[in-house]
């Protein structure tokens, strides 16, 4: 499930947290990293679990309309296509999904205001109108509708962001990635495949000869960056003349140290890949000028360390 880009981000966050606290042990850092990784999959489960409560609210609205003092013909004979969608039925009856959802003690019950607003937004959209107007009805069609819902309704929701922030400190910035996997699961279900909990690491989803463990990669990366932080950060600071020391001890420095640690530790990862990855991360976690700063310092530092023989790459990866 987790690819190396998001694993690098998680390792960077733990490293930065460790630098700020000043007293995080390596074992505590590794434990925090593991919790952060598990949290992304938990968020995936939590968001997939919104299908049933949204459906339930739709049913409640239909029943409420029938109880009006003067119900219309449409109130008495509503289009129940969404309220009867097969995806909610499937997930509610899937013992594995239900067990995992309950085991994590997840519930959408206390967020009924958010759910009602979300359903109102959904029912105002063209894609919903087209779905309701279609004379066909199938699990695949229901899955396609919910894929649109997950793609359009949640990523920029301030209310959802607050809900997730209150539930877990590890869910910050993970929503888009989790929703991507929700949509992948729905595409698989639409093809007739049964829902399965995704393996935590991408390498576990395609095991075989030559596939390196992503868990081993990110653990080793964090350890290298954490144990080498002082010497790597001192080297970077010395390479920058007239630089504000307070800015050096910042997200930029943590990102650069991660890049240097990766270049030193992994002979099979090309330098260009490493630099590009951390420049991308700096775009989201640094200042407007971080991209240029990180790119220049990483390139300069890694080049100097290669000249000194401190960074050695397998010949094949640099071709």
C-alpha cells in the first residue's frame, strides 16, 4: 500500500520530530514510524467505512419525506437507487471488513452533521443525477458512483480535515493517498473481486525475486538519518556561508540530511533519484525557496562526499 515516496515523507517527519524534541531514542523513533505507517491504512479503512452511513442517511431522508403532512407523489414513490446501493450491502455483510472496522473502534455516528452536509453536496452534483437517471443497476455502477464521491467530496473538506486531525495526529497529509487506495479497492470490487485489506507496504503487494522490502528500506533510512544527523547537518551547515543558524535547524535541514543519509546508505539507489525525491518533498514541507535550497545543497554535499569516497554507488545504477 505505502510506496517509497510516502515512506520517505514519514521518515522525514519522524526525524524532524526527533530533532525538535531533542531526546527521542532510536527505538522510540522506529516505533513512531511504524505507528505512522499503520495509521495510513487505518485512515483508508475509516474512509471506506463512510459508504454505509451515507447510505443510511439517504434512506432516512426518503422515509422522512413519506411522513410529511402533505407528501408529494415523488415523496411517496421515490427513486431508491442510491439508498439501495449494493456497495453498502456488500461492505456491511463482509465479515473481514466489519471485524477490522470494529476492532479499530471506528464509527461515523458522531459525525452526522458532516455526513448530512456531504450527502447534500453529493445529491447536488451532475454525476449523481446521471447515476440516478440511469435505468440500469449494478454493483459496478454503484462502485463507479462512490469513486466519484471519494474523488470529488473529501480532499478539500475543512470539516473532514478537522475530524481526522482530532482522531489521529498521524492522519495529517495522508487523506489523498488513503482515498487513492479506497478508489482502487472499489475498482476491484466493481470487477467482482472480494474486498481484502491491502498489505501495508507496496513491496508486500507484489512479492517475488528481486523485490526489496519497503519496510526494511524505510527503517534503515530513518536509522541512518537519525544516527548520522549531527555529522551530516554539521557538514551541510559548514558548506553554506552566512546562513541563519535557526533556519539550518529546520525542515530544510531535516530533508537534506534524509537525502544525504539515503545516498550514503543505499548503493542501489541512483543519486538523481534521491535528489529528485527530496526536492519534491521540500515543495510541500519547506518554504517557497526550499526547493532551490534543498536541490543545491543536496547536490553539492553528495558530490563532495562522493569525491571523498564517503558515498559509493553500484556502477549499474548510475548508467
